[in-house]
C-alpha cells in the first residue's frame, strides 16, 4: 500500500492506506444523482456541492482514478463514486470539517451528494469509456491533467472534430493499458512507435464512419 502515498510516511496515511485497500474491495455500487448542464463546452466548470479537490486526492495523496471511478474499465459510463467511498477515509480524517458536512449528511440520510455533471455529449452520440480505456487511451487525452485541478473543468472540446482527429491517427495517443490513469507518464521513446506496436498487436480500429458514433 505504501506506493499509494509515496509522499508521506505519516502514520495516519498508513492507516488510510489499509482503509483504502478494504474500500477498493467493498466499494462497488455507485448511486449518483446528476443535474445536467445545458451546454457542453471547453472550460465548463460548475460550482460543486462539496469543495472536493482532485489535486489533493488524485495528485498529492496519489489515489488512483480507478479507486473512485471504478466502472471505467467495464462500462460505458465512468460513474461518480458513492458517498461511502469518501467515508472510507472521512470517518477518520477531518471528521469535524464544515466543508465535509454535506458528505456526512449524505452518509446519514442515504441521499446522494448532488454533484453537477460537467462532461456531457448529446444523446445522438455513442460513447464508451471501457472501449477507450482498455485500448490504452489515457484519461489525460480527453480530460487533461485532472490530477492538477482543484475543481474539475472541461479541458478538451470533445466535439466531432476532436474525436475524429484521434480516430484517424490514434498512434501517438495509445499507451500500455495499465498506464491509462498515470496522467504524468512520460514515454521513454517516440510515443507513436509505442502506440503503433500496441495497435498492431491488439488490432485496434477506431471507427471513422458515421454509424460508428451515431448509432
Ligand atoms: C477520491 C475519489 C476520486 C478520485 C481518486 C478521482 N476522482 Fe474524479 N471525481 C470524483 C468526484 C467526487 C467527482 C465529482 C465532483 C467533481 O466534479 O469534482 C469527480 C469528477 C471527475 C470528472 C468530471 C466528471 C463530470 O462531471 O463530467 C472527471 C473527468 C474525473 N473525475 C476524472 C478523474 C481522473 C482522471 C482521476 C485520476 C487522475 C480521478 N478523477 C480521480 C472523485 C474522484
Ligand atoms: C484515501 C482517503 C480519502 C478518500 C477516499 C477521500 N478523502 Fe477527502 N481527504 C483525505 C485527506 C488525507 C485530506 C486532507 C486532510 C488534511 O488537509 O490534512 C482530505 C481532505 C478533504 C477535504 C478538505 C477538508 C478540509 O476541511 O480542508 C474535502 C472537502 C474532502 N477531502 C472531500 C472528499 C470527498 C467528497 C471524497 C469522496 C469523493 C473524499 N474526500 C475521499 C483523504 C481522503
Ligand atoms: C476518448 C476520450 C475519453 C477518455 C480516454 C476518458 N474519458 Fe471520461 N469522458 C469522456 C466523454 C466524452 C465524457 C462524456 C460522456 C457522455 O456524455 O456520455 C466523459 C465523462 C466522464 C465522467 C463523467 C461520468 C460519465 O461517464 O459521463 C467521468 C467521471 C470520467 N469521464 C472519467 C474518466 C476517467 C477516470 C478516465 C480514465 C480512466 C476517462 N474518463 C477517460 C471522454 C473520455
Ligand atoms: C485519443 C484518441 C481517441 C479519442 C480522442 C477518441 N477516441 Fe474513440 N476510440 C479510440 C480508439 C483507439 C478506439 C478503438 C478501440 C478498439 O478498436 O478496440 C476507439 C473506439 C471508439 C468507438 C468504438 C467502440 C465501440 O464500443 O464500438 C466509438 C463509438 C468511439 N471510439 C467514439 C468516440 C467519440 C464519440 C469520441 C469523442 C468524444 C472519441 N471516440 C474520442 C481512440 C480515441
Ligand atoms: C468518432 C466519432 C464520430 C464520428 C465517426 C462521426 N461523428 Fe458526428 N458527431 C460526433 C460528436 C462527438 C458530435 C457532437 C458534437 C458537439 O457536441 O459539438 C457529433 C455531431 C454531429 C452532428 C451535429 C452537428 C454538429 O456538428 O455538432 C452531425 C450532423 C454529425 N455529427 C454528422 C456526422 C456524419 C455525417 C458523420 C460521418 C461522415 C459523422 N458525424 C461521424 C462524433 C462523431
């Protein structure tokens, strides 16, 4: 577990490490309530009900994206974690912080935290996380450096031209699948070479025909 918190040898973080291990096994089902934004735009950054920071949790504490977004590997949908996931730690850490009051309330009442959804494609577009993540497309290609964001904003346009640019030439954006959540990964040789090898081995073939994305 030590590797999860490389920057600290604090006792509390070691304890947390153990808790995280248990949580990763137990915390599966995700219950989320969303209010949908009416626009999807680069830079979109709504105010969230809890000042949750990816920079702190994913960046400084080093929690893997999968710890909270556990469905990305096996579903179209990436799912926001249920309150239980937060409480794996926050029953012990910052237990009287006023910033965590909505989290404690949610845990007590069973009402999900009303996170505001940021990324949203129109209904006539088909998208699937699993297909991309297992192919070796990193979160960073489509969401930017989430691990450096205090509040998440939409970093890429996610429009048709953006999708097609990669589908026509995916090689520079394909990496070994186990590295997709390492947003700061630096390839040790030409990324296009690495990507081309993986594409050939896995027979990857992103659709560029209309019905591939408009089903
Ligand atoms: C400790 C739990 C946790 C971890 C670890 C975590 N996230 Fe999140 N993530 C959340 C929560 C809670 C939200 C909803 C609130 C928000 O948008 O900040 C969220 C929102 C997001 C969103 C925006 C979703 C939307 O509304 O469209 C993206 C994208 C995202 N996370 C990507 C990542 C990536 C990439 C990583 C790994 C670098 C990561 N997350 C790690 C809990 C987590
Ligand atoms: C692996 C343990 C862990 C998990 C899981 C976790 N946190 Fe945290 N969280 C921490 C630690 C450690 C701190 C920083 C405490 C400090 O500043 O000393 C923190 C700080 C916070 C703070 C700032 C509190 C303050 O008063 O400054 C908020 C808000 C927060 N977390 C929300 C969440 C939410 C929401 C979730 C679930 C999506 C979550 N956390 C999941 C460990 C965790
Ligand atoms: C190929 C681009 C792409 C990659 C790679 C990608 N995402 Fe997404 N993500 C999207 C798009 C597009 C949406 C909006 C989906 C929609 O509206 O159907 C989204 C939405 C989300 C959401 C909001 C919930 C949802 O599913 O709508 C979260 C959380 C998220 N992504 C996390 C991640 C994480 C974590 C990774 C890496 C493990 C990742 N994404 C990799 C494009 C991507
Ligand atoms: C950075 C590269 C990249 C970006 C950006 C990207 N894709 Fe893909 N996409 C891929 C790769 C690689 C595959 C091929 C997977 C395979 O062959 O197994 C793929 C496959 C797909 C598939 C077929 C998967 C299936 O389940 O049938 C769809 C649909 C798709 N992408 C839609 C989109 C949409 C919509 C966007 C924009 C929001 C997008 N992609 C952005 C790389 C990308
Ligand atoms: C790789 C995925 C992908 C493929 C392939 C694709 N589209 Fe799209 N298309 C999208 C996305 C994503 C949007 C949503 C754009 C937005 O929200 O700005 C979109 C939007 C559209 C729109 C709505 C107008 C607009 O530009 O926003 C039309 C019309 C359209 N596509 C037609 C087509 C046709 C015709 C083809 C075949 C030549 C095609 N698409 C192939 C992903 C794709």
